[in-house]
């Protein structure tokens, strides 16, 4: 067994007070973090600026690319505050949700709500879930700005807990005023990914993209699927995004835990088939917020997502505020590597539905067919934007993909793609493509990624510097010292 196997599944880790500890950011990057997440729901803009700067410095020192994901808070509906701290709601008790801007601090009989349109969205018989479903209310009647409820499942309730309607259907918009300000912040810090929370339609993603471009940003958009309303239009949302996140917290509350496993598999499958990347998130190693080791159930949860074909898995509170951020990342790395040994890639690529409308997509599929038939050691994509590496990664195989690009931004965006290992490589505008392929193979040989006798499939465009111009496929054999022993056109 290779003592240093390549990990194919990527790891996203959330930054926070725990990773601010001296040396911790450098340690989790060394342990395997590919993308650092800034949760814009917490902290101040200067906190996020400082963490983004620290990521850039730490990744430069480590000699590897680490992407930055800015995650918008979104219009999460929350209850307001209680006058005297947390309250206990008894089963069967009456409880009022007060949807006025001037609602007074709450008590055990009522509390304010941040979404004033709630009375228009609910009806008697609806079930409202508070604090990720730990407390459940059933709507009895709507009277003006009051939603009068009966406690279905009681429990302890504290300030600013989330509120969902079972089955979805709340009509709050996807981008709040805070989100619009945070989009400008994401553009300012040069975020590589921008996650849009509580997406309900492709229009939400189009609006976020427009605002990001107006702010001068060029991040890849991540659609967070956490509303039941998003499921009927899932395909449209995927097509409007570069990445999709299975955000299992609020989604599980709205659709019910029993439906979540099947839906997770559906989202991963459909996102991959539509040539987008997918991140699986929420409570993946939740016990490691306190414990130095994960539970067996958590190990199986992460492993199942990997076997299902997710591009990346995400740590949230485990790294942002947990007691052992480095141990959580190390555990995630071990689990991914173990699960990948059980992953069986599809051999019959023609049986999968692919939407081929670009030359580089067709080249990517041809490269995968060739790799499967000839048993090559690696696939090398000489790419400007990383697009060809993305198409290659959609066709799951056991062959590593080296995305070789002169663009640091492109290499960071490739950090979310399963199977893709970004490599800094500049072929030079005056250099012939034959010289570039020789230089690329020699670099990988010098880095220990190839050895003499390996066969390699390489893709590139004959117009240097042209984005989306991949139109050539070659088969190379590695000779002594990383030279090309022979070169054949296909």
C-alpha cells in the first residue's frame, strides 16, 4: 500500500476562534484542509478580513493552494430574545409568535420573530419547528401580527433560535441587506467561493452573481440546499451554480430526518451528472466539538458521503469552536482515505447521461475512456481556468487528475474538485505546445508524481491563454529523467 496515498475527496473547514489559536491554522492546513470557510453569520468584517489574510499567508508558507469560501448568513428566520433568559415550554401550552417590529422581549407565553411576514405564510394546522426541531409548535390561528400556537413538543428555548415550517413554504427572500453588504466584503477579500444560503430558485443565484460582479468579485457560486422549496427546482439551481452544498441542518428540519439520507444521495448524483461540484455539510463529526475522536456513526456518515461521490466534506463547529480542530481535520482525512478504497468508479461512461455542449467536455470524456482502457497512471490537464479539470473530475475514475494552471485563482477553485490535484505550471506564450507538454511531464516527474515507464493522458488547447479552448488529447510515455519517450496523437 502507498504510505502517502493521494486523497481524492476534498475537505472544507470553518474558521473561528478555535483556529485563531497560534499555529492552529497552519496545522489544519498541513493536516489536509483544501478550502477554508468564513461563516459570515458570525463575527465582524475585520475578523473575516484578518482570517482571509491569514489563510493566504499560511498557504503560501505551506507551498500549497487553499481556497477561501465566504458563506452568507442568508435570511434565516429566528425568534427574538427573552426578557429573563431561556424559558421552558410545556407540552400543550399556548405560545404566541409576535411578528411586530416593536415586539417586547419574550417570556414563557410569547416571543418576537425576525420575519414579519410570517402571518401571511402560515395557516392553522401548520407545524413550526424551533431550534432545529427540538421544540415544535402547531398553529392554532393567525390574528393580525400574532401567530397563536400550541406547544406540540416542549423543551428549553433560548434567544435567537431558528424557526422553520415543516415542509417549507416560507416566502422570505434569499438575500438580506446584510448579505448584500457581505457580498461586497467577499469581493474585497478575493474569496474563491461564495455560498448563498436558503436558496429557493435559480433567480436567487442569478441575483447573487450580478451583485458579486458589480462588486468586482469573481468567486464560484455555491448554492446551499437547505429549503424544501428548492427540491422541485433542484436542476435549475444546480445549473445556475458552480457548486452545490447539501446543507443538512435546516433541510433535515424542513423535510424530516427520515427523508434526508435519500435526498442527500439524490443531490450528489444529480449535481455530478450536471457537471457541478458538490459539498456535503453539517454535523459530520459533531461529537468532535468536545471529543478527540469521532463516533462510529460519524465515521460511517462521512464514508457514505464519500462512497456516494461527494466532491468535498465540510467541518463547521468542529473546527470553528471545537476543542480539537486539528484532530477533527486529521480524522476527516483518515476517513476519506479509507472510504475511497471502497469506492468503485463507473466503468461504463456511456451509460451516464452527460450534457456535452463544449469541446473541452468532449475531450474530458474521451480522456476518461482512454484512461480506463489503457490503465494510464495519470491524467494531466493543461488548463487556464480549470474548466477542463472540472469536466474530467465529473467522470469518476481511479486515475488522479493533475490540473496544471498558471492561475493561482484557478488552482484554488480546483481545490473543491474531487480527484483533482492543482499544480502551478506556466508554459509561456512563446513556447510550443510540444515543449509545454515535455515541461509539464518533467515537472510532475521531479515532484515524484510520475516515474519512468508511466503512461499519461494529457489534454490542452492549441491556443495558449485561451479560456475554454481545450481541444487536443495526447498519450505520453515517461522516459528516463522525466523525458517523453514517445508521443502519439490520438
